[in-house]
């Protein structure tokens, strides 16, 4: 069987889901390339000082563990019950997996996929026509400021959402002055107790957001204030409750529940040098210049209010970047921006944030554009109830779906041999 008898798979992103997809492809002897614009597990590294909510056993797969045991018999795994930081997880699992002889030669780091198109077709041409699926995808790449084109027959977009933070203003649009101030705003989870402590110690920081990222930032800043007593936190959230963080009854993720309890206590009691304001919508941001502070204006419970602060942290969530597949026929949810079929199923499911709930079938990952699939956190769009385990299930089920695809098998007869051995 020649490699030409098999479809070429392009995997965008070398995070947990992208590497699991690569491992599955290698196991089935399918030709693949992983394109990663940064490092292995880049997004996890960016908030790597923070502990994950879910234990290691939920964030590794039997296939991945078996591969590492074969490649590195001496490798010591964390316990399945261990709660790791992002950096520890990358070091314990993702990096050694990426170094496997099965994967290493097919992973291209510091390589950005700028856009994906379909050879010979524009976005608006031949909607729903199977002939689109008979032409390969064209991938525009950049590496070291050089551009190149490569092709693939199947594309998995596993790029996540962390690289595209949402805006701060009311209604989800930028506040007045936000665009100009953007380079001076912190958009992620800053390491305020470690390498960034000197930047935040004895300063007044305004944190915007009503989710777990904002809660983690506030709790860490309050911890910093125990040692540096001139450190102050102003916390703004859109929600109307006095307790900003929702708790889940009998939460299976104890780390998450403990964070919610601590953050809610800081918000309601006003200790830890924390001042909390609910029902707040930011209207304008004036940045005095790099490291010179901000003036933030907002409507707080219907009344105009402003603060002058030294630091500004935005933890308002992330949104999928659709520019990558702008020239493809992708059916996006008008609410979550995830793939429409999956988004509809999640909506009918009623949401929820339980880490062990069943995942919708992989067939819901299909798009009108044949053989282009959005996986992982990006497949959930703005729905924040995604867990790594669900992405691993997506990968496993999607490969089984593709290996049973009659049209794909007709084009690539080598798949028949793989299917027989599956």
C-alpha cells in the first residue's frame, strides 16, 4: 500500500487535542503533519502557573500512556488523581508525547497556518456539492517570515480559543479607548505570585470578568496583598449576584469548587484588599501610556463610576478565530460560533459543566465543507463547558467515522486495509 492511497491529514495546533489526533493518525499509519505556531502546548504554557481543575487521569489517554511506556519505559507518570499546573502537565505528558518517534518528525513548530482554502473553489461556489470534497485543501503557511503553500485532504482545526480574547465593552464590543489601550492590558492569567509579582505588588489592579479566570486572578492578587499590604484589587463583573462565581452542587472538581468559595468570600466580605462591583459594564478606558496606569469608566448598577488604577486585567473569555477558514463553507452557530450541529446539540443538552457527561457524536462535527473539522475547545466556541476528555473522545470517534466513510474510501483505497485491521 502506497502513501498515495491514503488521505493526507493536516492538524492545526499541537495542544492536547492536536497531539492526540496526531497519535491516532500515526497509529493508523495515516500521513499527517501537525502545524503549531508556537511551542508544544503553547496556550497551557501561557497560564502554566495555574492548576488545572481536572485530575491528570482525565487529561491523558490510554493510547498516549501506552505510547510513552513503549518509547520511555522509565517515564514516571503523575497519579491519575494528581492536580497539575499547566506547565507540569506539558512537561509530564505533552512534551514527551511530542518527542515520540511516531510524531516528532511530523510536527512543525513556529509555523502558522494563515488561512485554509479549497483548491479550485471559492467560498460561494458549489455549496453542498460533493465535488468540493474531491479537491485538496490549500494551506497558506508562514515560518520565519517566509510564506509557502501545502495541501491536505483532511483538516483538523485544533487551535483552541485562548489566543483571541473577547472585548470589554457593553454588548461585547470594545469600550471607548480599549483598542488603543489593548497592548497595555493583561488579557490572560498573569503569574502574580511568581515572575510577575513585582509588577503587581503594592499596586491597584482592576480585574474585569465574572468567570473562573477572573476568580483565579483575584484570589492570587489577594494572596499577594497578604505580603504586600498596599496591593489592592477592584473586581468588576457583569452579573447581578453578590457572589460572582457559580457553584455546582456536589461539584466533582474540588479544585474548581474551592476557587469559587474563596473568590465569593473575597467578593462578599471585602477582605483581602478586594472591592467587588456587580452589574457593571465598562464604557471607556483611558491609558496614560505604558506602565502609567488607566482610568476606567463604567456603569455600575445604573450609575456612572470611574476608577484610576495602576494595572488592568481582562478575564472576559475567548472567542474562536474564524478568519482561518473564512474561504470555506463552515456553518457556525449564531450564538456560540461553534459548528452549528454540535452547538445545537449542546443547547438541547441544556448546558451544564459536568466533566464526565457523555459527549455528542462525532457526526455533529461535520461541516458543509467536506472533511474540514473543528475539534477541541474551539468546537465549543463560546460555550465554556469543554473539558479535555471531550476532545479526546472527539478525536477517537472522528477517526472511526472517517475510516467508515464510503466516499473517502472510494478516493483512497488504502483506507480499506486500515479499516479491516481496526
